[in-house]
C-alpha cells in the first residue's frame, strides 16, 4: 500500500480518538452546569448524539474521504 494512504489513515484515527476524548470532556462540562438529577440525562443525550453522528459519518463521510481510493 501507499505510505501516504497509510499515514492519512493513521491521522484520521488519531483525530477520531481526540474527538471522542473531547466528547467526554463535554459531558463533564454539561453535567457540571445542570442539577445533579439531570446529569444522567445530559450524559445519555451526548452519548446518543455521538452514536448518531458516527452512523452519519459511516454512511456519508467515509465515502467523501476515500472517494479517490475507492475509484482507483
């Protein structure tokens, strides 16, 4: 395989890990700004949103990133 293609894949995986870590921080930020009884709801809402966005990326974003690799 092409070295540039592999390095691009590594960069995308690193960025995905950073985004997931940032979502954990965002859960803590939102949970700190609401009452204790609503913290679980806020956390589940954020986890649900991450799941939906992951599915949308899988359906549309992956093809946009690798459009050149899929057609060669």
